[in-house]
C-alpha cells in the first residue's frame, strides 16, 4: 500500500515533466519550421531580384538588332578618283514615298549609340598591286538629304610578300590553288571612322567612299570587291551579353543570387550577434502540486547537518518534502 502511494507521485511527476518537455520540443520545432520557411522565401526573393537585375542590364547595355551591318561598294573607275556610295536605309518599292528625316525608318542606329565604320577590300596579290603601295581611302558619313556628318581619310596597303615566300606558298598549297579552293588574294581592312556617336537630330544613313593614290603616283589598286561595314561599339559586358546570351545570363544570375544571399545571411548573423537572438524558447509552465514539496525537500537537504549524502532517491526526497510541508501547515 505504501509502495503504491510512493510510485503514484513519482509517476505523476514524470508525466508532468514529459508534458513540459514535449511542449518545449513542439515550440522549438515550430520556430525551426518558421525559420526554414522564411529562409526559403528570402532565397527565392533574392533569385527573383537577380533575374530582374540581369534583365534590366540586358535592356540597358545590349543593343537591339544586329551588331554589324554591311553593304557592297561598287567603285566607278571611269572617274579620276573612283567613288562608291552605300545606303543603309531599308529598300523600298518604286511607288513608295521618299523617306524624310523625321521618318523612323531612316534611322539605322539608335541615338547616342557609338559605332565604327570599316572599309573592307579584297585585292589580288598581283605584281601591279605590289608596286602600287599605299593608297588613300576618303570616307564621308551622310544623312538621307546628302548632308555630310563626318569625314575621314585613312591609308590602305597590300601586305608585302616576298617572291620566295609566294613560291613556297604556291608549292605547299598548289593542289588547293589548282582546284580553285583558295585564291591569290588578300583582305585589306581600313578603319575609316572610330567611335562616332549617332546624333539625335540628324541620323546617319549613307556612306561615300573615294579612293585616291598616294602623293607622286597616279596608280590605284585593283580590287575584286569592297564593302562598308558598320560595327556597334560595345564594352566587354555588352559583348558578353550580346554574343553569349544564355551563358552570360546564367552566370550573372548566379553571381547576383549568391551575392544577395550572402549579404542577407551576413546581415542576419550580425543582427543576431549584436542584438541577440531574442527567441523566446519558453513555454507556458503548468504549476504542479509537487513543486513546493520538491523545493522544501531541497532546502531541507541543503540545511541538513549530514556531511555527505551518498544517494538520495526521488521517492525519499518527495516524501520528506511532503512531510515537511504537512508539519509546516500544522
């Protein structure tokens, strides 16, 4: 009978402690789940912000349309100085109205966009061209109405190749020369205009190119073909975004995403270190009828004159506390 009375309080005490422990575990688990959910929301938010920033960068830095345009040049060799003109305006039918300066179709480059103009010549490697030497390329940028916007004059020359080198190349590559897979020709590139900025009021549409001999000579080079090419001026970032859109988009999104996530994580850690966690892990404590008895038993045990206590069971401590409480009530 006495044993059952002693086991009942112990069992009730354990059940009470287990209930408090379970409530504490549930509270911590709930807070951990909320922290994980918040972290996932922050990470996804950083990802969306990174995608938006990269899209804005592409809109600002990457030009729309082709980055290079080319038109053939046909020189008139009946003139003293052969001249060729190339128009970059869209082709129209004969019954279409003439484009005006205000017409948006006359503009081929966005306002304030920088570009370069390059003249490409395909010249035969002939003895005549080898003796011509230098020649001058005079270039004009024109509006649809024929107004001159910019002029430049740059020299061009056929690369020198000695007779021995030409013989050696012919011996090595003679099957390709014989069957017409390669020709005895060179490509000469003359950068006529560098970093010209498109004007907002007067758009550039036409190019006029004139070839002139160098001083003291009247000879001009023989050419197979020639073309004028417009290349938009872009920085390294704009080139990467334009020529490698998928790779550059993925790399930039990953860089921005990792950076924003690291900043958010660092800010959270600094806030926790400076301000403290301030996470309330406490749960509502349910008063137990045995709390006072255990406290009194512990006080009695501390004030006891017994020098050492080897082992005290939970049941004996509980009985002493209850007994002490009863004496105090009397």
